[in-house]
């Protein structure tokens, strides 16, 4: 058994389970691009990610803002309007369906009980009403193909009491896995490219596979919406009220609005979401403005006024159903649709978080971005480890001792590596320390046969309080380990010093637990997200009176 610090561990900056997203050489990138089908014309407009505006026109933006809000409206359709599914069943015969499960050729993450829906806004100009938007090329018959300018993952917790929408910038440079070409069905080799190029050639199946590979999150379903669908849904909602700090008279987006509050119909909302020359012109400000808009949409679509107005609800359902494409497993699953609807009705707008993935400028091209690590992986882990519905603790019988709930900062733990993986104890110790656990040491455990199959928790037989501490620790580890009275002998034990000192010292006499890391260890649940995630997140219910 090797010591947990006996060999150097290369830190890729990606986290120990993430797919690599580091840039390769320019020669390698060009070779990969040459091997893959060419992207649609003008697929990579120059773009700045910093404040101070942009030297291009609104057309350069490829209407990614429109796609962003379209996706959000799709979310509302799935999560709000479907409350009336049973009553308005006939309207949902208009939902277009596309089966892609046989085109996903990479290994898929396990299902955790949460519901994860990929929401994309396609900027294809094919279809009624779409060809008139965008630049001259975009007005041609098929606009040179299709793109997804914004990708959002809707996550509903296992007990459906929390929702988070994660937005992935379209020009994120990532590692795209092997995929089938959507048209020819020929396999395309892996490559480093912009994330939306997965959709360009491989369609929604390649986009799903790319995100699953990068995040480790199982995507259960998908929903697509196009530009004209955006206007239809806004109109069906009776318009959306926005508030501006200053007036707008922008010829590029064909929008004229006064300062203060305005009620936007579908056409004006389309101009608003295309708006570029406003405020400081930065992408950051624009994305936040669109998140606020989306928050207002969510609030209105889940309001009692809509759900109790038979005529408006029917119009909303008909407009939404006719504007989207879903996988058949979702479109034809009445119980699943109703479950989503009921969870949305319980959530209203209060429990919805909207997050932009933490990012940094790409070192190879400042007009592209890479995901900030390890922050992005911690966000993904928080989604992957959101696996258990909230359960009430069983009440203690008259003859048993009441269970005491301990907080992570009250728990002292020694982490022992029972696997053959060098550095595993230190890795797990770091994860526990970030969650507030008081890690006092690391070391190895010499398991029979050379490796411990399953993770275990051990504590001293003489400690009556230890089981309560062990219960808290067990709930933070996946898969959940069994707890056993009786400690084990550690080999090569060493003290552990966390990167950030704990804020609270456990009480004197607190028992020290042992976490024996086995081969089945998957992760520590993430509940404390980094500042970069928190700072790029807004809560829908708090945006009602915000002016941008």
C-alpha cells in the first residue's frame, strides 16, 4: 500500500473526476477541426466578455440572448403550463417529438432520482416565421444550418422542492466526445471546440453526450424551442413587464421604450432580448438582465392568475405545445409531465435559482471562455450529489435515547485510504474540509486483499455519542457508508492541515471518527458552493421590482 502522499499528484485544475477541458496546441486544434464536419458559416463571431461594449453590431450576437430567454420560456412551459395537462390533453398532440437515445454513444452517468432536463434554443431559420431574423445569411432558406446559442440545464431536486437553471455560454471551449453526425450517422472523433459546435453537427444527442461527459450529470430529457415560439409564448402569457433605468431607442433591435415600467408583447419582447446597445454593453450585464427577464416569466407562468384562467391557460398551453420539440419519453409520459407541473406549482418562483457557469477568458483566444475550475466542478458535484429526498428522522421510542443531529463542523474525522489510488485520503479530506468537517488526520488502511471494496465509518466502542456524529458523516458521503463500532489501526498516519482553517473547534471530548475510503467511493456531497457560483446566481422571487 502506497502512502497517500508518496507520489506527486498532477493537478489539472479540473477536479479529479472531470473530463479535461484544457486547450491543446493550435496545430492539434486545427487537425481536430479538419477531421470534424465544418461548422455552419459565421458560426464564431468575434466577441468580448468584458465590460465596455462591443465593436460589432447586434447581428454578431447571433441572437444568443433570444435563445436564452426562449429556453427559459420552454422551462416554464414544461414546469408550469402542464398543470393543465389532463384538462387540455388534446393541445399536447402538437408537441414535436425526436428520439435521440440510440444516437448517444458514450457511457452515461447513473440516474440519481433528480430530474435534469436539457433546454436549448435553436437558432435555425427553417420553419414558419424564423427566416426574417438575423443577418442576410440567416434570412436564406436554411441559414446554413442550425446552432444553439445558449444551453441551459434545468435541475429539479429528488423531492422536487428546489430548482436550479444552469446556463452554459455558447462559446465555452470544451472537450467534445465522439459523436454521430446527425445527418450521416458517421462517427466523429473527439475534439476541443466551442460547446455549441456539438449541436451544429451532432444535434441534441451530441449536446447531451458532451454535457454528460463534462459534468457527470445524467440528463433525463430535452426540450428545444425556436424563435417564433418565443413570441407565441410571451403573447400567450399576456406579455411580460420589465423596468428600465433609462429609455431605449435602438434601431438594431427595432425597440423604442421609455424609462420605467413597460408591458412587452411578443414582438417587443423579441426586440428587448436582442438589445445590445444598453447600459455598459457588456455580456455580463446583458446576461443578468436576461436572467431577471426570465425570473419574471417564471413568476407569471406559475401564478395563480394564469392557472385559474381557463381561456388564458388554454392559449398558453396551445402556444407552448406548438413551439417545442421533446424526446418521446417526456412528451408521452403523462405522469412525468404532471409531476413536473406539480413541483413547479409548489416551487412558484421562490425556489428557482438561475446560475451562469463560472468562467474565465480562454488563454488561447480571449473571445472564448473556459469554465473556472475547480468552481465549476463543485457546482456539478452539488447537482450529482443531490440524490436523496428529504426524510424526517424516525421518532425515538420511550426506551431509546433520542437522536442528536450534529453539524459537520462538530464532527472530527480521520480519513484513511483503503484503495490502491495514491493520494485518495488527501483528496477526500479536502472535500470534507470544504464542507466544514474538522479533519484531524490522514493515512492508509491495510485492507485484506490489498483494497477495501466499500467505504466504512468506524468509531470507538466506548463512545455513546459517536453514532450521532457518524450519522452526520454518513449522510455526506456517496454512496452512503455503513457505520461500525470499533476503530482500526492506521498505517502511516499524518496530521492534516486544511487550506482554510475551520471556523469552529469541536467541543472538548468530541469523538474522532475514522472514514475508511473504499473502491466504491464516489463523492462528498457539496452543499457549500464557491463564491464565483454564488455571485453568478440570482433567485427568481427577488427580481420582481428590479430595474435594469
